């Protein structure tokens, strides 16, 4: 051990020193016998040993084995220079077996040859530094892998010294092509001549930050609108070290703003023109007021009429838009229904022919097999040629497998028949009026048509459909249109589940993490029923949910949705059936649609539904006529 220390008498004078017991650092006195001579209470608090346990064991046994040699070497330097103090770090074992990182500041007393040390626990500081280093590494990795933003650093002269993937994607330069080059390469020639870069760096250096939006140039010399933020970096002494620059391509946003500005300018021009016309009318009316007092009354009445006509015009425009959406959907569904009914009819005939003849074929084959058995009984020893052919065709297998084959054909034909019947029931072309139907049959037919999507595509999980059907009576409704409502809601649920599978983020609306659709029905009271369709997809944010039933509103990509499905579904449920269509959803929690419809429509609703279709046909003509009349009256007044 530390045999370089000369023997000295033990001392306990420090016990009377209050600073020795009150110090927040660990204070100790080391003797020549490799034991602690004295310790303050902080050793017990930090290491977990009792004071007796610490004094009873050699203090070097507490030092980590890898740090013992360094510790001994540091303390031995005190014998060569007794007046000096030394500083070193090591790890010290705690009572629970863990190690603390300690900073030692020690000196030797020349007279009694005792080592006095002040020890500070730096475990948390070391852990903080390691956490900071790991955080900086994660941040650097994050910056290098960002693709939507160009993030790079400049030296004080504006030369590029770092480059991430987003910068390569936006500007077109690889890292080896741009490092060390001036950032002015991205500016337009006229901006370079005007000293725009130098001005931006100067403002950033003075204010700490500079932001602007202007054109930039890519490597292929194409231009794009960029939002750039330059931030100055300083060292601890306040000297400029360089700049960070974050650039975002905002070309699409700028184009949209320009289009909006053009629309705004056009609207202002129209307002100005209309205002000029109204000013002329007002001037003329003022001249007429001087001649006749009655003109004032007439003017007020004309203004009231103008406001009424404007409101009528707005109502007519809204009515025309609503009616056009109805016509588009009605025409689409009519064509789809005719196509589905036609295909079902064309398939049904040959299926009936096949299915009807299978029974006869089975009977004929059975008769032939019986005839063969009779031949075998009457001629138990067939000729060699016949016996050879029997073995060649494996007659025993044929007689066993032929009934199974015919049964499989009947099962397949029956499956085709069920699909055809579902298609015909789904289209309901023969149900133009309200009829009493089984709601469960419509839901089942819709699910059967969507079976290919429910089974899932390649590398996707099969979507589980859970049916919680209640005991429903027959419902008087437009069955074909309600089937279309089921189709729209189920298709949206499938889209949400497929999106969740692609992102790996299914909602928590069900107890399972697998893709699932729950369909439930129940009787609310003696007059109403409810149909619930829920999924555990990605959910709908509140901003989208507020516009969910607006015509032509969709969040799907162009070409994948028209924005009419839920709008038309709302009209079918609310306007045609006098019911309610509600949506309950939040991001990450799945979505549930609740359809509530009356079991039997009241008289007022029935009368309204009878004229509803006629109103759809006449709404376009009446809306166009209203718009024309309103414009004529406005011009006349």
C-alpha cells in the first residue's frame, strides 16, 4: 500500500472545527496505515457506508481497481514536493456496489506526514456531460437526415462548412461540391451585385438573426422561392464564429399566394366597378331628391329590395351548387346501379344454367356408376385389355372422387349465385319507392361486395369485421340509397385502416391493435333505430371533422376522392329519411359514425320524400331562373 508515508501520530483536532462537519464537500485525513484517520459526515451520505465501516477498512480498497495505480502515483508526488497540492479524479465504491466519480484536491502536512484531502462528488456532472454529448450527437444526426429543410453552417466570410441532405435535395449540390464555396452561389446575379448576401450577414451579426424570402438558384440554374433564416454564432468571448442557415422551399406557397392575390385584385376591381356604378346611381338619386321629396322614400325601398335580391341571389347560388352535387351523384349512382344490375343479370343466367344441370349431371354419373357395378358383377373377370384400361384410368379413384368433384362444383355455383344476389340487392333498381327491408341484409351485401378490400392486399393484415347486430324490425326506407350510405362509410373506414397500416399507427378505439371494423345495430326506442360503424384507424382531427359533410370537401389526394360521399350520405339520412348522421372521432382514437333513422316515417316526412326527387330535377332550372331574375332586377334598379 502507501508505504511511502512515515509513521505519524493520529490526531483528532479537526473534530472541534465546525467547518469540518458542516462542509458540503467530503473532507478526510489519510494516515500511513492506509486507513482513514478522520472523515466528515458527507462520506456517509454519499457512499452509504457508516463512519465505522469506512475507518475499519483500507481506504484504497474503495477505489476502483482501474484507478488505484493512478491514485497511488498522484499521492506519491506529494513526497517529492510536500508544499504542493495535487488534483486528480477516480471512482469510489458505494455501499450498494455502484461507483461515484470523485474529484480529489489533496496536500501533505510536512510535520505529521498526514494527507489532507477535499473530495467533491462529480457523478451528476459527469452524467450530465455524457448526456449532453449524446444529445449533441442525436441533434447532429437529426440535422444531417432532415430532407425538407436545407440546414448548413457558414464561416464568418459566408463560406459553406457543413451540408445536410435537405440542402442537397433543395439546392442540388452534393456536399463535396459545395464545402468551402461561398453561399452567394445560391443568389441571383443581380442580388450578388447589389450586395444582398453581405447585407444579410451584417444584419445577422448585429442583431443575432436575419430572415427573408426571395428567389434562389439551384445547381441546374432553375429558380425557386426560399424562406431563409440566418442565425449568428458567437464564442464565450463574444467573437463571431460563423452562421447557421435554415432554408425552406416555399415555391408552392408563393404560387398559391400569387393566385390568391390575383383573385383578390380581380375581386377588388369588380368591387370598384360596381361601386362606381352605385356612385353614379346615388348621384342621380340625389339630384332627383332635390326635385321630389318622394324619391327619398323610393330610394330606401329600392335599397331594401337590393338587399333582398342579393340575399336571394346568394340563396339561389347555394341552391344551385347543392342541386348540382345531387345531380352528379344521382347520375353516377344510376349508371353504377344499372351496370351492377346488368352484370348480375348476365352472370345469373349462365349460373342458373350450370347450377340447374349439375343435379342432372350428378344423377347421370350415378346411373353410369351403377351400370359399371352391374357390369363388374356380371363379368367379374374382364378381359386383359379392359383390366389394363381400368388400372390406367384408376377407376376406383374416379368412382370415389367424382361425387366430391360434383359437390365442389355445386358449392362454387352456389357461391356465385350468392354474390349475384348481393349485387342485385345492393343496386335495388326495382325499389324506387320506400319499402320495408331488413337493414342487416343491406349491411351484409355491402360487406360482401367489399370482401376483396377486407381480406387485405399483399403484405397487409386482414381487416377483422365484428358484427354486433340487435333485433331490428323491418325498416321502411329507400334501401338502395341506404346501402350507398353504408358503402361510403365503410370505404372511408377501409381507407383509414389502410393508412394506419402503412404508417404503423392504428388507433385505440378497440381493445385490439389489429385493423378492425365494428358494425352494430340497436333499437333506441319504439320509433328509432341506430346503426354504428366504428374503426380503429388514424382518426379525424377537429378541423376536418367540422367540414366533414360539406360538399366537395375531401382530404384525399387528387383523383382518389370527390368530396361528395359523406355529403350525399348526410342528405340521404337527414333529408330523405328524417334521421341523424353523427361522427365521433379524434386523432389516434379511431372513428365512429352513428346513423339514426325512424322505423316508420311520419306523414310530413313521407310527403316530403315523395316530392324530393322532383325538386332535385327542378332545382337547377329554378336556381338559374332566380339568378337571372335577380341580376335583371339589380341592373334595373
